């Protein structure tokens, strides 16, 4: 029996980010996207994601993640950061999970998302979750993706 596809939720305001990451990840996972906090909350209530890709353009990212995850479930997070955005402090964002700085390298990013999603597959409910083996910071760059190729 094959593993179910991981569910990945992208919370980002920028339409281009949604377009690029949808093209990159749609063949490997169930990909959900939200451009507002309200839309993200609605999606999380309908189907809990394994991984949240959270853009740093939102205020109070730790508070946003607490709202999205509630108190009962840990959802792994990858932060998408614009290092030259005023007020961005990569070390502060890293408490939420790995920080990927823009631009993003497609292959490294896809690998990071999928390996992070599969860390939630710990067998039984309530089983001890393994510690993520992903780096705190991943500096990468975005490359255009041909639809359906994943490359």
C-alpha cells in the first residue's frame, strides 16, 4: 500500500509565488493555497496540512502559526523569507521551522518540502515524532518550472 500524498498549504499574498510553487509541487503532493489568513484558517479546518509554507509578508508569524495549528496538532512549517524585506530577522523566523530565502532553488526546495512532510508519518497517532533533519537555513533561488515536469 502506498503512502498518501502529503498535504502542503502555502500561505502567501503573492500570486506569482502561488503559481511557481503549485507548478513545482502539484505532482508530488496535495497542494492547497491561501492568500489571506481567513482563507488559510478555512482550509486548515477542512483538511489539516502536513506542512505549511508560510510567507514572511504576514505580520506576527508565530501568532499566525498558533492560530493555524491550534493547541492540539503540530504542523511542520517552512518559512519563505525575503531577506531584504524591512524588519525580516531570519534567526527569529527559524524558530518556526526551516527558513528558505528567496529566490528558491526548485530541486532543493522540493526535497525539503517532501522530506519535511514525510517526517509527520510516525505511524500511530500520538507516536513520538522524529526531530527534523533539515537545516535551519536554506539559501536557494527560484527557477521557472515547466508544468508537469517538476523540474
